[in-house]
C-alpha cells in the first residue's frame, strides 16, 4: 500500500451504522406497505440482508457505465507492466535467505502464479469490477520470517536442500491457507470493525518498518549479503558491496522522484525500461558480456527454470518436516491480524472513491477466499493493490476484462521457457524496492508529523523502533501499550485517530478529524 494520496472526502460511515440505517429504512417501508394493504392481514417478513442490499446498490451503480473492450485491454496491459516487476521483487523478499538463491527462477515463478490467482479471484469475486489484486507487501515480512526460520531449523538438524525446500514451500502455503480461512471467519462473523481499531500510530510504525524491510532486502539482493537487522548494515559498507549497491540506490531514488513529480501512469514502466536500457547500453559500450555481468554480481547466476508444469516439483509432502511449523504459529496469527488490518485500510481508502458504501466484511471474505485458493495452489498472501485499483477506477474502468487481461499477461511470463532473472539485472528489482522504502518511510516517519498530534507521532516513531528491537509481533504489541499509556497520561490530546477508516483520513490531511465514539471516550477519561 505504497500510494495512499487521495483527496479529502466526507467522513466514511462505519459499516455497522450503514447496516443499521438501511435495516430501519427497509423495515419502515415494509411496515408502511403492510398497513396500507390491510391492518389485519397476516404479514410474512423475509429476513433482510443489509450486505446483499449494499452489494446490489454497488452493482447497479457500476452497471450504469460501460467500458469499451479496447480501453479495458489497454489498461489491463498497463497494470500488468506495473505490477509484474513489483511482484517479482516481492518474491525476492519472501525468499531473501541466501539458501534460496540457486532456486530463485522457480520460486519467482511460484510468486507470479500466486499473483495470477489473486488477480483472477479479485476480478471474479470482488464487488469492484476495476479491482487489482496480487501478492501484497503487508504479509511479506511474516512470510520472509517464516521461510528464514524454517531454513535455520532444518539446517541445524542436517536436512538436505530437497527437504528444506519442501518444508519451506509447504509451510508458506499452509500459513497462507490458514490466513485465508481466518479472513473468511472474520468477515463471516462481521468482526472487521474490531480489527480496524488498531491505533493509527501503531499502523504507521508498522508501515514504516515495511518500507525499511523492503530497503534492507534490496540492499541484500544487490550485495548478495545476508543481513537480518539494522545492526548488520555495516556489511554493506565494504567496497565491493558499495559498488554493487550504488546503481540500485540511484535507480530507486530516481524512480521515487519521477513518480512524485510526474504523476502519470507511464512514469513507472518508462523508468524501469530506462534503467534496463541503460544497463545494456553500458555493457555494449564497455565491451562486457552478460556473463561478465553475472560474474561481477550484477545479474543473478541461476539455472534455467523447468517448464511451467514443473514449477511445483519442489512441493513434496513426503519430504516435509512438520515439526518446523509449531514454532511459527505466533507469527502466523500475527500475520492474520496485520493482513486483515492492511486490507481494511485498502477497503476504507477505496470506499472514499466509490459513490456507494462498501461492505467491509464481504470484501474481507473475498480476500480470504483469494488467499485460501492461493495457499492451496502453493501461493502466498495477497490483497488489493490499492494504487492500481484507484488508478483503474479514476480512469473510468468498469469492466472486469481489464483484470483478466492483467492476469493473462502475468501468465505469459510464467509460460516463457527462460528465466527473466537471467536477463534483468538485480538493481532493476532493487530499485523498485528502494522506491517503496523511501515512499513508506518518508510518509510515516516524516510527512505524517504534521498530520498527527505530538503524542501520536511519538508513538509512531517508538512503534517503528520497537519492531526493530523486538520483532514484528512483540513490536506491535509494545507499540499499542506505549500508545495507550501516553493517551491515558494526556487524555486531552486532540485529534485522536484509532481506526482504519480514521487512518485514511489522517493520510488525506484531515488533521481535525475525530470520531464521536473517541470524543465520548475522551470526555470520560
């Protein structure tokens, strides 16, 4: 959720309030109709479903507009060109442990296939015909942690590569499946509003850490150096590491500046093409070959991937070390909560752009179904790609054809019998990760200082630091505790923003926004 820069819009109603309002209106109309027909006639009322009513309203609204097929195809291609490189860079994060480097061509294909599954599910099941879904950044840290922990667990017990790969891939798919089931349960029980109650400063600290983690993964990819925390960054200071890192840092900063200054859909793909063209131009002028670049470390050395139907060959249930999974249960549950929260943020932000209110719990169930299918097919966690969904919405896309075209382009990348990684330098993928790093850290560690109170901004910084010191799960818990202590000590601090919807208002610059519930809580304190 890199780009959340939307205009200021009226306050979004809590879904429960929308449901209650619609329920009363429906019952009142039924009552009046019954009285007018016959005050003594028996009346049989069918069970009213506010969710179905909201979905019907949305469908009718979007059906008013028709998108020409050629326009849908064009925007589907544009979204694929933007999403596919980012998707592949996310694969590098999930499998950032140096153990996976020889197998990256196959593992990246698995990541792309997961993105295809998510896009197909979102295009088919979402109430939003313009939806773009894929492997998303919110779950990356957890997946990366799980994969690295499983590798360490298996290595300590002397297992071979085949067993380690099977255990890791089955483990990631298993936790993704559990995540999907968890989101379905949250949506089914209508618990989305409670997930959204995580304080905005804690959300901000976590999003800033996602940015930091993307940047760290980019530097590790560029330098081929394994680093697990900020204390290990000294490894990047070696001369060879600095030589390999420099192109990626320059590229990432350049893309970030271009995207911020030139707000156009073509900026990102043109930037990627420019970096790639510059690389091959330098090779030609200097007389170097692609193999020379691989020897230097600018391009990954990896065997050619097998044909697409052998992509799942590493997933072998008979080779799995099941004892490696219980130690990851806490991480898995934390992932469910954080991904549910992140998805709620996406839904809340998209809700600001559509004319009718979205059914949060229904959308969470849909995201759960997508993750469930992704996990069962050997894939990874995903959700809305917020920036591309809004891009398609504002472009007037109201056809699901655009999403299917995006999935088709990604499928072509899977069927290609060559490894894209063998021809694309590391710093192309790293540049995208560094752009995400700069964007998230700048937004949540610097820009947000003018949109939050001093207490909230302090809690954001401290949550970021807690996650650095304690890890994601305990860091978030410590951030919540720290925030509650501060707000208790200074209960008259204002504004206060504690839910996912209010987080979106903070992002839009609504500095004076405060909910009625929080105002009453403030008075009682």
